[in-house]
C-alpha cells in the first residue's frame, strides 16, 4: 500500500513543560542525551536510537501555561514548547504515540493557542497530482474543519481555508510544472516567497512548504496530546496524499450533503481508511459531525 511508504514529520505545539524538560524526557525515552543548541528558537535536541534528531523549540505564538496544584496558571516563555520530529515512516507511529504519552504524563498539555502540523514528503508529487491534492482538500475542507472543530482563532489566522483566487487560477490554467503552480500560489503574497514566514504558509494545506522544504504541510489540527488522535491525524494526511498521487483527476466542487457523518465516512473508506486498523481514525474524524454514519 503506497500510503504506508510515504514519509512524514510532525510538529506538536504544547505547554505545561519547558523546552528543556521536553528534550530531557525525549532523551530518556530514547536512551540518549539531550543538548541545548540555542539559536533564535532556543532549541534543545535529543537523538533517537537511529540517530535522528528530535527538537524542542520556542514558538512565540504559543500562550505559555503550567499546572500548579491542578490549576492552570500563566507561565514563563520557557513553557512555549514545540516538539519537532525528524523524518518518520509509518512504522514509527507506535513509538511516536508512546513518546506523546510520556510527555503528557510529565505535565505537557495543549491549550487553544496550540496546533499540530503534519508534513508529508512531496518528492513524488507532480504538477498534476499536486493540483489533485489542492482540489481534494478544497472540496472537503468545510467538512474537515467541522470534523476537527478547528478553533476559529486558528482558522482565521494560522490555518486559513484554500485561497479561492488561487484555486480558480489553478484549475483554469492547469500548470504543467511545479514552478507554474508556485507562480499562482505566491500571487497572494509575492514578496519574500523564499522567506520562512511568507504569509501563504498559513493555510490548512500549505504549499509554501512544498516549494521551500519539499513537503506538503497539513496545518489543520488543534493541539492535542491524545496519542490516538495524533495517530488518526497522521493516517488521514497520508491517505489524502495517497489519493492525490494515485487518482487520475480530482474536482474542487464542494461536497454538499444533509448527512455529513455518512458522507465523510464514505470518503474515508474511499481513501482506504477501512477495516479495524483505521477504526479509531474513523472514530476521531466522525465523532463531531452531525448525521448518521450508517
């Protein structure tokens, strides 16, 4: 199954523990040592058993908090913690889940300022399949945003829906090269297109990462340290990427239904998220939608 051959990375924003503490916990989990690299993001690192580097970094967008005697209180900026994985494979998911549980048990938690970003390697994408991906997401994004209960503050700023002008131009001009798609993508913010913080990055589907890092980034997810939800999010992103890579074409037409739970469930089955292996993935994506899944 090609979905399981795709590589991914994950960025998990959290608070409740400091960056130093997060890195120490990761090092202990992997049986290695942590290191303070510093720099602009006050980065701490720990390597896993395979020598891959995990990071705990500062993110200025996070609201730092901690728990004192069971009560949540304001905390210093050291509690702005973003854990960034190395490039991972499907087989790494159980280990990632155990790491998430370790961080949570040590006091880490996610508040409304936190999000999760998942990167899928874009090396197999062509102009055609990348357009497929944009259209797939555009057609389903209203349901996806409701399914994930995306915080309105995050939707309006950090994970906006597909730019309608870009979508229209993409399907009218049908670029045959990735550079051609990039030209359309950056019409929204043409200045500093190679800059890390180019404003086009703040979409649920972020192609700025594609053109600068070689990944497709899904910025859709509210922050969580629920290991089952994180697994579901990864499986979903891989399945959507797989569909885009293998489908001949995809329409951007919005899915309209009076039974969202059933429509979304049918789509998940078409994505290949079928059977017991993906039962919890379906559960987490369907639990907040209205309607009947049968």
